C-alpha cells in the first residue's frame, strides 16, 4: 500500500518524518518547493510536483493542512481520482465541510476519514499524539495502522465528522483554559508575586494544574513564544467552534470570549507565534499603576 502526504508544515513535516522512519511513506507534496525538497533529501521518499500526481501514485492520501480553504482547494480537484483510494485528513477543519467532502468522495468510489490530532509538535516528535478518527468503521484498521506510527493513541469516534467534533471539544477547552492561565499569571505578577511563585502555583500547587500548565507555564516565565501551536490556528479553531455551535443552536459564551482575546492577540502581532502569547493582551491592556 502506497502512502502519500500533502502538507509539510510544523505538524505535517514531523508526522511525515515518523511515517518515513517506519517505512510507511512513499511520496510527499508541499506547495513550498524548498520544504518538500528538504524533506525528500532527509527522508529519501519521492516528491510529487502537484497533488494530482501524488494522488495518482498513492493508495492512501494523508492531508495535514491549515484550514477549510486549504483542504477544499486541495481535496476537491482530487475527488474524481479517489475511486478505490482512502483519504485521511488530519487537518482541523469544519465538520460540516469534512462531511460534505466525504460524501462526494464516497459517491466517486473512495473513502474519507477525518483524523485530527491532539498534541503539539513536541508530541509528534515523541509519538504521543492522540488521533481522533471519524469515518467508516470497517476500514478504521487501515487508518490505525498508519497513524499509530506517530501517535500513542488512535481512537475511533464514530462516522464522518465525529473525529472533528471531538477535536473541537478539546480545543474549545484548551483555548479557553490557556486564556485563563495567561490571565491568572498576569494577575499574580501585577499583584507583586514573584514570577516563579506564580509558576509554582500553576504547575504544582493549584487544583487546576494540568499537562497544559506544565507545558505553557515555563514559556510564560521566559516570555518564550516559540511556536508549538500558533495563535492563528487557535483563533481559527475557535471560529469553527462558534460556527458549528450556531448550526447546532448551542450557546458558547466562554469560548466566544476566548476567541475575541485571540483575535486581539493577533492584532498585537502575535499571529504566527505560540498561542500562550495571549498573555500579552493582559500585559499590554492592563493600565500601569
């Protein structure tokens, strides 16, 4: 079975590396030629010149792309080529769009899975991603066999779209929680606590401590906004949450507020860096005494 990967961003590059090391990757494509060439040189796989070439030479196509528009622009032209093939989309996009694409692929004789991931680039490198899978259960074993090479857990969530809804549950909580961590940190610092004491509360003493505080608190202390998960991606995911919530007629007041805070973070120039940079909103907009 030949596997192709489209998308060599922060996550895709590392996922591809794990698959290549396990001899489960044959060909890659990225619109940035230099990135694709670098990957091919390092991992000795083939490079497709375009998505169509990759699809034609693959039995399983994996996509790891930025957003709805990126997935739609790549996948729609491939639909006529999908007969007998499997598409595993690991991007975090709108479940509504994903379900629509899956139906069109199925009508052309192919199969699509949504398989978004929980975890940052560090988790990819440690092969500790959680992959949440939506799609036909009878072919889940194929997805599991591939995804297990870059994950500690591959979980079947239900039919198409359910993997994405599960991921949005996670990111609704994560985005809101990190905003609260940043607010609490800024509150403690402005009150006069030693920064290390605040970090100790967040990571050790608090009943609300978590793996997220352990990961993000050191970045707060060092003002290290190097990207594990970009602000623009968290903003995008919360926009999807709000859109899907409107369709489902669900109220989402907390994540709606968090979305506005991430938009403010981007307006301050922190779009491309880690989303813990949301702390700068609290720092910069709290009046100096």
